[in-house]
C-alpha cells in the first residue's frame, strides 16, 4: 500500500505551526514567570490551572508537529538517496 501526499506542504505547514506556537508559548511562559516572581495575580487560581493546561497542550502540539516535520524530512532524504543511488547504478551500467 502506497500513500501519496505532498511532503513539502506537510513540512511547511508543520514548521509554520511550530513557529507560531513556540512564540505563543514563549510569551505565556514569560508572563507566568513574571507573575510568579512579582506576585501580580494576573489570573485567578482556576484560570492559572487552565493557563498551565493550555501551555502543556501547546508544548505537546509543538513536539508532535516537530516530529512530523522530522519524519517528513527523513522521508525526503531517503527518497533523494534512492534517486542518487539509482542514477549512479544507471551510469555504471551505461559505462560498461
């Protein structure tokens, strides 16, 4: 069974997702640290739990999208190596 999909589009989409979510997570983390240091009480206790849950979910999505991007890149690399090997064996056969 062969699955056909555009690896470049998936890679680009995953990188975009990771880029945006890392920025959002960084801003939330900075606010959380500042809230803890300066005791600002920006959010209520219940809202803080929801914010930390949201930050954890963002982290999980970032890791998943990164892994998908990594797998896609490894797939592209293996396809490129296969093409190079095929062209080298073809050139070798033509030379004999």
